[in-house]
C-alpha cells in the first residue's frame, strides 16, 4: 500500500497597519512546521490588505 503524502497551502496576509513588517518570518515558521509534519507545500498565497477610506 502506498503511503499518502500530506499536502499543505500557506496563506500569508499583510495589513497596511504592519508598518513595513514582512511576512517572511511567518512564512519560515509555517514551512518549518510543514516539514516537521512531513507535509509538502503545494501552494503559497499572499494577500496585502489596504484600507480605502472615502
């Protein structure tokens, strides 16, 4: 019987209130955790939130 591989996706969100902070440390933590769990990251989503006031 073939062992199933665990797949993962990473979702990173940066808000404009972060004052220039990077999501890189969060991404490293998530990739490390996936490695620890034996997972393979198949996708990486990155979204930046901005506030639009009228």
